[in-house]
């Protein structure tokens, strides 16, 4: 399951579970275009899928809908992660209900999310065939132990609460841009992608409410980030919500970039504000971690902490380097605790990270930064 792309000779075996015959047909046709990927089975619901997989053998990757009859995808996913962990890609519609269920699926150990529109499905998937194939290939290289641990809600990668911090933490070619240093107000910028929803939750729930303002880019589709922020707000001592254009970044607050829009940080006097804008994808993503990190390097410089966590690709690596060159403290998550090591690995390769830390050690690093 963790075989490198160059060493793998057999095709990646994919099983599709979706109650829509049209979706199953379209997904089969789309994946048939991707070299090295073979759809070995389809099923209209999890119970039938389980029988097929137990009889014919387990696939390398499962593509799973969340809203299905007889047994919903979340219940099935939790059962699967406890009994036979394997990489699962959620294929969900862009609805508010679908967003909530998909977040539950990610918390239960799903590898990633592919969104599907209610209309124009075939054209949409054909347009994103290569991206879908890339996600499936990355899933076969994922750290499956972390996917399984997510379903149990524990494990070595889980962030531990930082003792004694609630009352002690402080409240308030590439060239680094000229950073403005007149303000002493601190800010933390975080970026993550695949595996990041669970990783971010584990970090934030371990933090006191008195940390400096935190700006977050998590690669996530439109309509999902509001539900994600609401979920985190219920779990954390910090105030968490989806960012709106012009929001002030205040101590004790976490602003999450809305899906489908870029977020930058701007400074007005000694205050930091979020700027939420449309724009073309950067590094194939909108929101992009690089866009956030670049703005923080420019407006905060050495008053900032940048943290790049688990994710596929390289978004955020160059932005973290800009923060490092502007005098900010920078952290990359280590390979052992990352579901996918792509983004932090690229930052480390560029020399952008001052520290490489396990997920469990990131909260303490954030508290230490706040105390300085």
C-alpha cells in the first residue's frame, strides 16, 4: 500500500461504492482513461460492497459515496477502518448536508474528498480526470496507519494537550519581500491539504484560548469550509470560523480561508486583517497556502510563525521559504506523522523549515512562540 510509484508494476485496484448507477458508470469510464488504474468492482451500497470485497479480494483504494441506503458511508467507513483499514476517497456532492457528512468521513479516516456536482457530472469528471487519478495514486502511498488511527481517535500522531498553558501563553527566482516590523502583534499562519482536517483538529483542540491570531488554509471545496470551521469551533477553546473579507485577526481567533477563494493577511496600522478574494488557482489550488504565506511574510515578517502540515503536492513550500527569509519562525510536519508528506517534504528540501516536528509536538511549539 505504501509502494513508491516507480516500484509499482501491477495496476492500482479501485472499487467504487455509489447508489447512483449513472455515477458508477461515469466513474468507471473516467478511470478507464487513467493508465495504471483498474476498476475491479462496483456496488450500489456498502453491504453489497463488503460481500464482494470479502469474496473477491480487497482493493488498493475504495471510492465511496456518503449518502446511501441500507448503510450510510460514514458507518461503513468506521467499520472498515477498524476491521480492514485501506485508503478511502470520498466522492460527495456539494451540498450543506454532504459537507457535514464528508467532514465526519474525514474524521473517521477517509484519505481525501472528490466533489461531484448534481448536474454535469460526466463533463466535470472528464475535466478533472488527471487530478482524480493523481489522488488515487497518492492514496496508495498514504500512511495507512494514520488513516486507521483517525477512526479510533487516538495514536502516536495525535496531538497531546500542552499542560499549564492556558494562563501563561501570550494573548497578543524567490526573494523574501520587504516585511513591515513596526507592529509587535504576533500572527500564526498554517497550511495543509490531504490529511489536514484531522491533523488541524488535533492541534487546535490542544491549544489554550489565549494564543495569537491564527490564519489557516486547508485545501477544501467550496461550501465545506464553513461546516469545517463550525465543527472546530465546537471542539476548541479558540474561536474558529470561516474568514470574511475585512475580518480582523484577533488573539484567540482562528480564521479559515473559504473554499474556492484565496485568503491573504493585510496590515492596517498595528492590526492584521483578512483579505478574501477571487482569483485563479495557485499551484492548482484556491485557496492556496502559498498565497497566504506570501502575504504574511510581507506584512508580519519576524512577528509571524508559519506551519506547513500534511498534504499532497508542493503548495506552501515556497511561501514558507519567503516567511523564513523575512525572519519568521517556520515549522514543517515530519514524515512519520504526516498522512501525505508531499508539501512539508518540499519545504524541507527548499530549506524553508527551521524545525521539523511531529504532529504531537506542534501545539507546544505554537505556545512557545506565543510566550517569546
